[in-house]
């Protein structure tokens, strides 16, 4: 999931083409003159899945590509799964995080 975080240092995760959150396609970042811009490029998902299936000897390559290239997980799904792993406790909706 693409993000830019600034807290004493700049952290940029431009995202990816495989296993996207939100919408299929290529997520990337452009760094220009000290500024970060998150970008997205549409990808022909059917062609990408077909290319993976055709170029792989793995018996379930098409099913794998369908799941990981045509992903339907949302950005909210990503936060719910990965948030607790990076030190953020899962909180009920509407509950604010305290600042320490």
C-alpha cells in the first residue's frame, strides 16, 4: 500500500504491481526536487495474468496470478492486517489513538 511518512525522517513505500491494495496496477513514487509524489499506472491485468501463466512452470501459476495481480484487498484491509504488527494496536472504529 503506497504511503509517505515524515517523522524525523522520510519513509516512502511506493507500493507494488503485485499484491496491490485498493486497485490493480502499478504503484510507484517519483522523487523530484525533494518532493515525493505517489503515482499509479494502469496495468492490463488479463495480459499480466496470462504472461505469468505462460512464463511459469508452476502448475497453479494462473490461480496464483489471479489472486496476487488481480487483488481485491482494500487499503483498509491492509491497515487492519499490518497495523498491529508495526506497533499499532487494533482499535475499535472511532476510537482515537492517544499521543504520548
